[in-house]
């Protein structure tokens, strides 16, 4: 499989939202929420965008406290975390004011039951004006909606959707190293709507083509045991 980043309709929508976020009027808040079921490519897309645009990507953990989160952000900003929580906050603010960067927080669901942590992130946004993106699972919008002061700052809300048939065909052309017939695309689309599952089918198609010396793979080939 080709080692490149494949663009889907979800990726296109994400990039459009990020562009609007970066170009927003200074009077507008700069927060976005991206959510959806697992396996649709949210994290992969956000990481790809962060690398290209010098973003700061933070993946939260189940047991993460507010202090732990601040330490992670400081470290990703390139500084040694201070001891006191107040100094950690100051480090983040100073870094983002001197060198603005978009902050992306993955697995935000882990933070949805700790108002103090969420409000601290909101404080960082309000003080620095930095763009901030939350990535969450399906239902994250409902969980975060309980915090109205935070939720009102989301000027972009994107729900990642299962791949369309066109997405599967486009991604096959970008990634799969063997040609897939139309009925093979239909077969994969009917079985898998998530990016991870689609990649597994591409891998299987390449293996079948290599073992059987085939130049293209059909739906019948994919059904081989």
C-alpha cells in the first residue's frame, strides 16, 4: 500500500473548517469540535494537518488530570514543564502569545466530566486567542453542550461520516497498489464504511493479487478463502 495521506470527503470538510478557523475575524471565538464514530480517520486527519501547519497535537488519557494535561501542552510547545500549576498556565500563555499555534486536543471525551479542565482550556483560548480544536467520539457534542460557555465558542462543528462509495473509489486510487474493478469497490463499500476497515480490504486485495499474479482484483477475488 502506498505510504501517503489519502484525502476523503471528511478530510475536505475538515480542511475547509480549519481554513475558516484560521481566517476568522478577530472578534470571533476560535474553537472547533470534530466528532464521530471510531475508525473514520479523525485523529489521522488532525495529525496530518498539524504536521503541515505547525499545530500542537495533544492526546488525552483516561486518567489525565488538569495538571498532567498542562504539562503535556507545555512539553509539546517546546518547554520544560514548571512545577507549579500556575506557572504551567503562564508558560502556555506566553508561548502561544509569542508564537501562535493551533492547539488540537484528541479524545476530549475523557475530559467531559471535569469542568475545571475544560474551563482551563477555554481560559487558554480566551487569553491567547489561539485556535483550538477538540476531537471526540460520537456523542461528544452532547457531552460538551452541558458547558454552554465553552460550547458557544465552537464556530465550527464537524461530524465525520462513514465513507461514501466515491470515497472508497478515490482512496483506492490513492493507496491501493493493485487495480480494483467496479464490483470490487462496491463489495468493499458494502462491507466497510470506516477508513480502517477499508484499508484492511486494500491490503487483502494486494496480497491476493501478489499470490495469484493478478493485475486487477474483482469482488469474486476478494471472496476467496
